[in-house]
């Protein structure tokens, strides 16, 4: 698996460096041992660029839908991909992630859980990162990518110092503890963002904000379009299910009518029922004769 990864990386690395030039600031802050590299998520190219910026081979948490295709899923796993359901973190994912970190590997994840054009104050981080860090005693290295990767556009990647989590050592990974760790990482990433923007001139900052706003608008339109498409799919599925249920009700009514008619035919033509009628009539005859004799004697 490592051989396949290194061969592909040697092929991709030159093209990535030429097409998506990026300057890494703070590369020495990355530990040699186990570590969780937490970065903001701006595009699908983030993982390729981050991988090319690293010396040590990283593993990465990726959404499980990317692994549905057998061939692509095989490729992602060869590149160190670990499938994760963002809505429901499975036990298998937790075990595999913990195993990777315990083997002193680097794990790249995007704690926002989804792509965003900018890291704003309202961004909430997923607690999976904090859970893995506390379970394996791994340092969290905050990273910040200045802009969304774009062809031939110069970009910057900031790597901060590992966050000290010693104050949480020995504590059970409950919700409040995980929230505190996530908030600490978020503060560090926000600080890196502010430090980067402070180095820009007002003109460059205005241009950057304009680019971000434009890209955010595009992303919002794509999300709305996808949501509309999904809504239409759901509506179509609901209509199909309703038609099926109506057909099932009609079929049940028809079957009930058939069953009733069959029962009536059996009742009308069954010889056992005729015999029972005769027996009842013969059993009632002596009673009627006795009653008639009594009336005559009177």
C-alpha cells in the first residue's frame, strides 16, 4: 500500500505544485510522531494539496459516500482514506482511526465537517477530532488555508504550534469536555486567520473578501440547487410510494371481494351444509307433532 501511495504521490506532486502553488508557513510545527492535523475545508482539492505539502504520509477522514464506487473506494483506501459518516460516527471508524494514531501516524481531518469558503465566527467544529485526540493522547495541530485552491493562484498554508491538551488529561471524553477542546482549536484557527489578514494591505484584504464572497455565493447556489434536486427526488419517491400503497389497497379490496364470492359459492354448493339442514329439520319434527297432539286433546 505504501509503495502504491508513494508512486502516485511522485506523479501528482509536480503537477499540484505547478497548478496550485502554495507556500507553507510553520512546517516545523508538525510533530514527527502521532498528530491530528486540523484544517479548514474549502474545496475537494484540499486533501491533495495538504498531502503534497507533507513529508510524512498522512491518513485522512473522508465522507463515506466517496467510497461507494468500488474502484474509487479502493484508491481512497490506498491513499490512506478512512470512510466516515458525518451524521453517525460508527464504531468501526472510531477503532480504525484510533489504530492509525496509535501507530504514530498523522491524521488529517476537517473539523468543520463540510466545505466552507471562509472560517467565520459562527463556524462550529465537530467533536470527533477532540474524541480521537483524547482517546490516543495525540496533539492537535491547527492549520489554516488562506484561500480556496484555484488554478495558478498563489495560496498560503499556515501550520500552528501543537495545542496543549494536558489540562484535559485523565478526564472522560464527555460532551462538555469535547466542546471545550473543539472551542480551543477553533480559537487557534481564528487567530491564525486574523494574523494572516493583518499582514495584508487594505486593498489586498478588500480583494480577498470580494473573492471569498463571490466563491461563497457560488457555493450557496450549488447547495440550493442540490437541495432542490434532492427535494424533487424525495417528492418523486413519495408519489411512487403513495401510488404503490393505493395499488396495494385496491388489490386488497379486489382480493376481499373474490374471497367473499368464493365463500358464498362454497356455502351455496356445499353438500355438508344441506345435510345439516336436513338433520335440523328432522330434529324439529317430533316436537311439532307433539305440540299438535296436545292441541287436539284440548
